[in-house]
């Protein structure tokens, strides 16, 4: 005879499923070839960067009245810096038109769940694809680049 689960457990699983659907529904993908008002036009590639796609995700810790979002950018980076390099995700940056810098992340927020990146070395001329999140004010415009100086 099958044992029935208490209704409280069933409700807990239902609530978790709804929360997961809501969290996953917060991503708004924007792909190459999108409309003129897409996020792809907001970020320009810097030296050695080829942008492949951008999605906009709402942070789970968003506070009412704020307009922060995550730009999750998928791009290819080629090492032309003159020496072998193991790129650090927090050295990818978006510098906006007011010279403010937003450093990359691939963890630390539920908006970035599922992102993982290559952590190995790139010889001069080698390239690799990366997916990096940048917490920025909505509609931020700027340039994506790698900053090896810090």
C-alpha cells in the first residue's frame, strides 16, 4: 500500500516549483540580430572582444524603486596582451559613457545561476568563450573590455 505525503509537504514542493518558475522567468534573452531597442546595442565590444549575445536578468535582491539589472553577456575573448594569461572574470568590465566601471561576476546571485567559465590559461592569440554578468543600472551603455592592470 502506497504511503501518502502529508499535505504540508506537497504544498512546500508546489511553492518551491513556483519560485523556480518565477526565478527562471526573470531572464530576458537578447540575441544578435535583435531589434534596434535590444540590449545588444547598449554594450560595445572593446579590444579583443566579440559579443555573441546579451540577456537582461532581474537580481533576486532587487529593492523596490531601484533599477539595477544584470547584463549577462556571452562573448569571445582573444588574448593579444603579449603574454600567457589566465583571465579572471572580475577583470572583465563594462565602462559606461560616464566612465563608471562595472566589474564582471559569474556567481553570487541567483540571476547568475548556471554560469560557469573556463579558468585555464590562454596563450597569446588563443581565444575562448565566456559568459559574465554585470550588475548595472537599467539601460546602461558602455564598452566591454578586459583590464589586466589590477
